[in-house]
């Protein structure tokens, strides 16, 4: 029997939406962002889906990979 996944935490989901928004604006694939931020592509996907809680270190790497300031990742996504 398959295990039912819990719905993502609303705050993690919001962060994931914002990350995806900034990645799209930068014209990057998950793979390209992963390479630019020295993180794994599956990690990027998990963050964007709101199922991975990121550390400060990961936020800094993501911001560098996007060419953004870290605080920009914490702003609300433009729904």
C-alpha cells in the first residue's frame, strides 16, 4: 500500500513558488540552477515542490546561483 504524503507546509510551499518564479525569470532550468548553486537538481525540485526545508547555507547558494540577494528569495511570489 502506497504511503500518503502529507500536504506541503504552506511556508515551504510559498518559498518553493518564489524560487521557481525567480528561476523562470533568470531563464534557468532546475539543472542549470543546481550547477550554478552547487546543489543537486533533485534538491531544487524538492524545494520548489515545498517538501524540503532549506538551510541558510542553501538559501545563500541558491541566491548566488540566481544572481540575487538572499532576501529576495523570502519575498512572496507574484501569484
